[in-house]
C-alpha cells in the first residue's frame, strides 16, 4: 500500500476529484440505461408480449453507453 506525503496527497486531489466525477456520471448513465430496460421489460410483460424493435433499442443503449466510455471497469 502506498503512503503519500501531505504535498503528494494535495497535488493528487484534483485528479481524484475528476475521476470521482466521471465515476458518478458513469453510474448515473448506467442507472438510466437500467431504467430504460426495466421500463421496456415492464411494458412487454403488461402487454402480454410485443414486437420489440431490437435495432432501435440497441441504438438507444449505444448512444447512452457513449456517455460512459473511457471509464475504468469496476473491479
């Protein structure tokens, strides 16, 4: 485990804040995608089934996914 001096820690705060902001934005984007999929699944279930335009859903999800690109994968 790395131990930082006070100066090192203070110099890294802006980087940490930027990464934290990106992580929060990525989480919000993921929650939005999850909400869209949940709403779609609920509409399909309540209607007893339906024809889903898979291409349109895929494009919408891809558009939302672009917003969270560049975020490191969770460990």
